[in-house]
C-alpha cells in the first residue's frame, strides 16, 4: 500500500469508528430548604418554606457515543419526585411536625417543594433547626 492510500484508509477508519466521551462527574445537590440563610420564622405566623432537590435519582452523569451520522446519549433513568415529605422544627429540646408536602415534577420545577405551615406559638425565640424529611437540616432564627 502506498503512503497516500494508507493515510486515506486510516482517516476513513477513524471517521467511521465511534468516539466515546468521558462521563460527567456527579454533582447533584442534596435536598435542602431554599434560601435558609435569610429565613426568619415568627411565632404564630403562617409561612411558606421552599425546598429544592427533593428527587430520588440524579441525571448529572452519563455518556455519549458519536459515530458517523448519529450520536446517542444515555443519562440513566429519570429522577422521581419524593412524596409525603414532613418538615420538622427542633428548638430547645422539642420537635414539632410543621407540615407535609409533595415535591413537584414539572419542567424547571423538578424536585421543588413548598410547605405552608403555622409556626408554633410556643417555640423558643432564637436558633432552631428545620429538618426536611430526606433533606439537609438547616439552622434558622425564630422571633
């Protein structure tokens, strides 16, 4: 085989062979209360508390294969939204179940949840911990 023919065959083979890409590294955040740093609860008030990331599963990894004329990506199964999520408030050695809500499943809203709750009148003023079921606890202030 002459060098130009060999070069042409090599380039053609490289073009037709599938090319794999590296998988992405996992980075889905754990479920948590949104904007917790600014959250101040007032005793006896009705408040809405938002959460994000309340899904079972994560689609931030996967792999794509590209070959002549087509490509295919596999990101794994769709995440499922969590249901019946209880939000608890812990303060001064006592725990209150504030409310239960389901995570939403709409586009752009996947895993978002909103609890509408009444802050107990008897909760101690000062620091308290909000603990969403299957989520990260966060420190809040009570007034």
